[in-house]
């Protein structure tokens, strides 16, 4: 898939890539679909996850990110930043989004179902 094809199939621009260039940086954004996601730089890789914890739909935006997991600041459930799956203390999963950097801008898109 070319960059042009990629950006015409539902990708939403988030911010300039330099805004999230530093390890540990993050940005919460509202997508055109009405969903809110948080884009994270973890060990130099960008990940995008739902900004709401599925337990009580409280914000994860300020959650601690460590060892490839984000921790809900409200009830301490942990989620993999890679897969969104709950790890310790969580039976829920977060929605994840694909991330691409094109022409210096970060874009996110809802992932395709693997079914």
C-alpha cells in the first residue's frame, strides 16, 4: 500500500511527528469518529490506544507507562501498549489504532478486524 492510498482510507492526522519525538511523550486526540485516543512514544515506537479505560470509562491520559504497559490511574488495571490487552489486574482490553507517520505528520486509523 502506498502512502497516498493509506492516507485516503480513513486515517486521521494527529500532530507533527516532532511533537511526539521524545521517549515518553504522549498526546490525546479526538478522532472524527468521536472516539478519543492517546498516542504514546514508548521506546521510540508510536502506539495509539483508546483514551478511556473499559472498566468505568475513566481517562487513561495520565496513566503511568512502564515496561510496555499503561496503568489506569483510577483503579490500577494495566494494558499492553502494543496489543491493548489487559495484563495484570484487568480482564478488559483497550481498542488499539494503527499509527503511521507520513510527510512529518502522525496519523491514526482504527485497526481492521482480524476475522
